[in-house]
């Protein structure tokens, strides 16, 4: 209410209303048919649909496209995501994703790109992203947790003070800790106990309904409720029965598929080798097709897919002329020693790929941006994968811009 009074322009008033609407949604979305608890500083009481309509009328003007899009995404999120029963008043950026951090920086580009694709937020140097959604985090290779931020403060003492004043419903909680950077001079267990003591709710370590995470960053301390976690469903594929020295690691292959899906539902890998990319795509429910011109490799990919009970949609075919189309192409083109025999094939492989799928991810041993452009691709993004031994691979994500 105060924000609304203080707002001087129609846009500022609309934002104040929008924030109130969000607070209201978050307070009640688990129980849409009940009268509201006081939300937006006791502004309105009523049923969800009535209050939303009232707020729309109050704004008196049609929302601009950006707000309409946010609303649509939020509606999809509420429908798709199993939500906790808590009544949380959200801070300005309620959803946060936390990415894994590697000791060496070899895959940071890929981690950031996967996080942005799956959550809508790009991680900072500590691997933390303010995001739009956490609903896809279960499929991630390198994004590990999605949270709703409950409280935040510049020091741990301020955070504890703030927690004393919270008016949320967090009975049956458990607190874990994550120290992201800097030296926080307190044992994790001790910090978790202090947070638990500061919260005016009942703890339940053995069977928590609310899993809270204390996150210590270089300049901030915050407490979030865990809403989503990566399932690591790529991990069983580490044990695939057939592989060769050029096979991609399952986790990297998973991240590559996540660069295009969602939205892609069908995927092709025209140089599929032992099928690492096809396995990840199949595990995520995509319809995945593979080809390799070496019959031994095509059979390996088939057997690997069958081993995990995925449909073995693999043929022995030449990527320069293969005709299978899909929403997206993800492949690891021949390079290094293989490239010596196949280097002259690359332009034809790319040109045919551009005919088969509008969106593509190509892994190569060098930057092939100019060849991609010559094949009709645009919007080319290059991510570097530096292996500990210094060998660098280049991941190119590109869209077909010429037909
Ligand atoms: C880098 S490997 C792919 C490895 C694969 N991603 C894996 O994880 O096992 C490249 C593959 O491309 C295949 N290849 C080379 N030229 C090809 C062509 N013109 N058409 C189809 N496959 C080709 C090779 O037989 C090889 O299996």
C-alpha cells in the first residue's frame, strides 16, 4: 500500500500492484479456493480469481507484453511445479539457481549456458543465478539446486536478526548449509543450529516438509527453501557397455542436450559414435535419431541405447546426405585424428545439418564459426571446453538463418 501511495507514475503504480499480486500468489497458490490470508500489507481479502481480477481492474490499463509474458511463465510454473505448502512473502527476486563449481575453469561457459537455458538466469562468479523458473533443474548436468529465497542480509548476524521477525509458515523444517566463497569462520553445524534457533518454527530434521539452505556468499548471507534438485539421471550412462576414446562424458553430453531442449522435442545426432548424446536425449524423453557412417559405431550406439531400454533409432548413414529431420541437431563432429580423414567432409556435414534442423549444437576440436556461417548458420555462440590436459573443444550453438 505504501509503495502504491509513493509511486508517482502510472508505470510505478502498476509495478506496485504487480508486486502485491505476486505476494498474493505466493501466499495462496497451494490453496486457491480459500479466502486469502492478509497479503500485500492487509490490502485485500477474497478468492484468488476475484482478487486477481480486482487487481487487473485496479491497474486500469492493459499490461505491457513483458509483464504479460512474466505472468504466463508464472502460471505455467505454478501448474507444473509441485509447490510446498508454505506461505512465503517473496523478496524482489524469489527464485535462485545454484550451479556446481569446478576447481578448474574448464567448463564454466557450458555451465553458464545450461543454467541460462534451463532457468532463464545466468550464474555469477559464485555460481548463483537469479532465475525465472526452477522447474527444469531436475534434468540439469551442472545446475544443482533451485530455491526460493526467504531472507537475505549482508552479515550473518543481520540475517539471524531478520529471521526472528519472519511471519511465514515453515513448521517441520531442516537447515543445511552451503558455503560458496570466502572464509566463514563458523562450523556448518553451528551455523545451522543458530539459524534453526532464530526461526520461530518447529524443526524436524528426520522428516522435514521444508528443506532450508543457508547460503554464505562473499558479500551476502541468505536463507532459501529448496524447491528443486538435479536428479543426476545421466549418471547410469557412465556405465554404458560400449564406448570409444572419443566418446563424450555423459555429463557433458547431458548439458549439450539441455542447450536445445526444452524447447526441442526431437533431436538428431548425425555423427553419433557410441551414442552418448542420444542416451541423454532419450533419458530426457526426446525422440532421438542417430547416424554414423562407420557400421561398428552405429551398432555400438544401438546396443548402448538398448542396454538402457531406450528405442535404438540409429542407422548406418553418411551425415552429408542423411535425411532425418528434427527440432534440433546436437553432434560431436569428427576432429583431431579422425578429422584428417574427414576434414574435407565437414562443410558438407554442416550444410546438410542446416537442412535437417533449425537449431544446432556442434562440438569440434577448433572454432568452426566461419564454416558454420558458410553453411547458412547465424547467431553463432561459441563455448570453450578446456580439459585439464589443456586440450580444448569448442561448442557452437547456432540457428539456421538462410534457407
Ligand atoms: C567424435 S566421434 C563422435 C563420438 C560420440 N559423440 C560419442 O560420444 O561416442 C565422431 C563420429 O563421427 C563419425 N563420422 C565421421 N564422418 C562421418 C560422416 N560423414 N557421416 C557420419 N558419421 C561420420 C565417426 O565414425 C565417429 O564415430
